[in-house]
């Protein structure tokens, strides 16, 4: 949080009620004219006072009029003309010029389908509020910019902070899309679907095969949120039968040229829906309800230097929770768990509370052992030493004999 935050608005602070809402005569809509222009000039004044010429897009959101990689956005969409036609430049961490940032502010003031935070980390930030208030943060006092803003006919108030500051969850563990993750995906192939989310409500899809995994990986945007799903159905009518009668869902389809497209629907199978998949060689339905989304794996793309700077907050899959638990285990660490199974092939499985680890037969005892049942029994609590953590295979190997004194 920056120490100096200013709320810039057309509303007179004297018209603010006890609960912070404005009760004056000003319309709560944008004018797309002099007031809007004054707001942009005010942001420019603060940026110039701080010497800011470029800003970073953080936590971008997009409305339903956006289609990443699958066509142009609808006319009038706030991102149209600011980015290449596939809009891939609108993602978390993208650096834009001040002029583009001001156009993004304009789009947010007009509520035309896009929202994001604009930041120069540790120095400067611009947020747009639901009531067309601007919150400009700085690491220094900007008295001259405040005076220029007031000269534009706007009000500029010092406030304790922006209500749109990002509040991170300190307990959230984000899995990086690193070599371990891609190794896990590679071992899962067959063919899988990869959802690459650039902005909230805006994704593009890839069909992963053993032959294209590396080329797809190279095209993914930094800080994108990734979700791995089962493959499309080649039987398109079977895919459509899984479409719910109510609630939002996305129909994914691969056309005859191998291009992936998606269509959001909310009324079940209709003539328009059936027409949208005509000619598709494969299709699938993915629910847009948070409670019904169950990808196989999720991860976040790091920046090009390998550092994970994205601030996505999502509900982890069981595999993600297992990875998070394993990621803090270290060789030599002592762990306690419950024996859950003893396999005929000599492996003992131990539930550690966050993942299931294994003890190979030679690690059970200092003495020769014919069967794990000679040493442990199902339901027994054991303490063992971690000897290997393989995050790529989601496997933890333990040793019981290293914590027991030889007879």
C-alpha cells in the first residue's frame, strides 16, 4: 500500500453521507465528455509529477465481449484498438505506455468491458472505482498535481488508502508452471486441454498432445493462470448432452483446421448452440460455476526470469493441495503418518495428512524383510524420515529404518 493516496472525483465531499455514499445532485453516470477528459488529465498530472511513463497491468478483468485468440472483441469494447487483434497483450504483468494506460482508465470509467489495476510497483498506482472515483497512489506527496486536478474542476482528497488495493492471502500457495509441472502434464498425455486465463472472464484454449506441448508452452503469457482438463469428445453429440439446462457453461470445439474456440451459453442445447458446433471435429462442455469446475491440475506461469509474481487467488484442486503440502517437505525431515495400505509388491503407503507417501521394502528395517506386514500393519501410526520429494511425480519416499535403532 502506497503512503499517499488521493481520491479524485467530480462529487463534492460535502455531499457524502455517513456511510460514504454521495447524496448530491451530480449524476452517477459518466459524461464521455469534459468530466471524463478532466479525470484523464488528472491522472496524467499525477503520473507526470512522479515521472511515470509506463505502467503495469495487474489483476485484469474482462467482460463477455472479449475473445482471446478466437476473433475480434465486439465493437465498443474497451480493449478494442489498444492491443493486437487476439488481445494477448492484455494480461497480468503487461507493461503499457502512459497513453495506453489512460485509454484503459477511460474504458473503466465507461464500464465498457475491462477493469484492472495500473501500477508502477512501489511508486505509483491508479484504480477506478465503481462510482467513477479514481484512486491515485504515490510514494511521495503530489501537491502540484492536486492543485492541477482542482484546477480541472475535480475534487482531490487525501484518503487512508484505496479500497481496490490488492489484499493477498498469506496462506495461499500458487503452484508454478515449472519443469516439474510440465513433467506431470507430459506423463498425463494422451491428449489434454489447457486453459490459459489472461484475465478474469477471458481465456484461450489449447489442445495439448505429446507433439505440441513444448510449442504451446513457449506461447503462453507470463503470469497466466493455467488449468489442465480432460480431452475433448470426438463424439460431438455426446459432448452436448453434458450441457446443463441452466447456468453458464462454455462449449469448447476444435474446428477442421485444428483451431480451438469457445462459446458461452446459458440455456442448454438450442438451435443456435447446435449450429455453433456444426462441423466441429471434437467438443467439450466446461461449467463456468466455481463449484462445478474441477480441473486436473492448475498452475501459474512465472515471469521470464522464473520468478512467480502473479497474484491469482483460486480454489486449489486436490492435486494442488497435495503439491503444496509436498513442497515444504525436505529430505532428512521427520514426519508422522498412518499406514493406509501394504501392497503385495512390497510398498507401504503412509497418509501424512496432506499427501500419501510410500516406503519401499528395503527402507522398512535394518534386517531382511519378506513382507511389509512383518514390520507394519494398516492403521498403525509411524514416524519416518523423508528421503526424497519428487514434485514432478507428486511422490514422497520415506525411510522407517533410518529412525529406528538396529537390533
